[in-house]
C-alpha cells in the first residue's frame, strides 16, 4: 500500500505518517498534539497587580510586603528583574529557579527605611518559557518622626485632654481645661493655619477631670464625651447646651473614647468603672438622644480605654492598659457574630499610658504615653503583626492620633498644660 504523507506545516515540530486501518492511528495523533505547545499554557502572573505600597512607614521601622507569583505550566530560569530604586526596595526570590505548574511561590519584599523619602520600584517576573514577563509597581514612602507644627489657636492653654475631628470641610479642635470646669471647641478650615475666633464652649460645674473624645457623624456634627462626678456624658455640636447621660449612677467612670458606628450610626463609648474594669456600651437605633443604650459589656480589668470603629464593616477595637502594666486590645469583629475576641498584648507600658486606637486608611495605630513622650505601634495587616515601638515626639502627655479627610496624620497632645498638635510627616 502506498504511504500517504501528511500535509507540511512549518509551525509543527514533527511530520507524522498515519497508516489507515492500523491501531496506531490514535497514538500517532496524540503524539502530534502533545508535541505542539499550546498558546497561553505557560504564564506567570502577580496576585497583587498595578500599584502597590508598603503603607505608612517611619524611619528605622521594619517595612515588609509580600506578593504571590502565580505559575501556570512548567517554567525554567525564573527570575525577577528590578527597575528603579533597586537598592532601596529588594526581594528574596532566588533567580534562575525552576517552578512547576501551580507552585505559586510567595515573594517577600523589604524597604530600606534608614532615610526618609519616597521610592517606587517595578518588579518583573520572567522565565525561558514566558519572556514577556509580568510586572507590578511597589512604593515605599519613609516618613520622619518630626511633627510639622501648625498654628495653635489663641487662647488654647491649660488643656487636660485634646481631640481632633473632621467637620464641615475642616477640623474641630476639642480640649478640656485643667480646672475641670470647661470644654472648648475651635474650628479650622485650612489644616490648622487659622482658627475660628470665638470659642464654642460649655461649662459644667459637676465636671471632673474631663477626658475629651470627639468624633464626626454623617450629619457633620461633633460629639464630645466626658465624665462628671463618675458618670459618662455626651454633648453634640447641634446643641452644646444639652448634656446626654449614658448612666447617671456610674462610680469612678472615665470616658476615654467615643465613635460613631459606620453602618447604622450607633455610638460606642469605652470607659473605666468599678475601680479598674473596662466597659463598652453603645446606642441602639440611629438616635443617640433616645438614650436607648444596649447595656455594658465588661472587657476585663484595665485602665483608661480608647475605642474606634471600622467605618466599612463595623468592627470595634478597644485598647487599654491592663493591670499587669501591658498595653492590650480587644476586637469585636462583625464576621465573628458580635463576640469579643481574646485579649492581645502589645508589650509593657508605664502607668498612665492611656493607649488610644485609630483605624486609618494607613493601617491600625495604637498611640500611648511613656516616660513623658508619645509612642505608637502600627499594624498593616489588621493586627496579625505589629511594628516595633516608635517614638513620635518627646515631651508629650495624653497623645491622640487623627486622620483628616486628606489622609494627613495628625498628632495632638498636651505638655505642661498647653495644647500642641501638628501633622506627622
């Protein structure tokens, strides 16, 4: 029988002859397709694409970032090429590696934070089989510890506690005087360069050692919590003259934080009572003036708590100093059905540290007082890992962190009875 030659195809690696009526036909056809590489079968891709960032980083702080390299098909001589600032931002992948289908290694990146500055690097992964490569950009902005001072409004002195809050396209500065009789509010529409001339203020003869906490609501009001004769009170910029009682029968209560709930507009308050117990309470429904409080939740022994609420999912974080002298936090995660998770300790503090928690667009911050200075710790993975202790500024009591509408980070504090504050940068 005459042999029939298959049509020639320049794109095929093999010429295969098929014998009619023989059982080898299927085997030959299978060999034909197996020997021809399929388009798109071998590729590399970064799990996190586009523009990525290390987040908020301070000078000397450990900065890490991880990205997964997704592998389709077998690859040889896999390498990661760097473009721009390659000494500043580095990775730990071993160039020249071979990877199998689905191996998907995690590549760890580090940023040198010895000197302040803004750095961006592009990383491209290639292989012998995927020469086109896959790339993403990684940015690292290293900030110094200095606080850039802004103008302090006239008449701000003798402050016992201080808070900043977004309102009406600007910032409200809220502070309580050492004599324990008065709380004042001033407004700035230009990042602290000028302030309203007149003090908004309210006087309460029963007020003792006010621990001011201000927070903004969707109706552009400012709310303030404080303690008067062992009870927790709230006031709002809609009517400063009216005080709203959380509970008129508190004993030794210390209101250290209040926050508007991001989803249903409930108000959360954290306070110390019954000696050294930490409690939280919240309103039920959308109107705090209705005094429909859900009831106290006991978070354990501790002092001077601070609270913040995730505005996207409703998670609640409370930070406080426990009786062993350690900074501790607890979380009420929406995904956990409303239960509080176990306490997490962040290390030793000093008596009177007054830790405060901030959930910002740049991660989770806990700021506290230690040896008459303001310190902080940051987490960029929602509490899985934490940075080393960071000194923000010396000569500071009762520090508070605040993020304005432009994502500027503000530090407000008191020193020798004078309010001081500024933008970290």
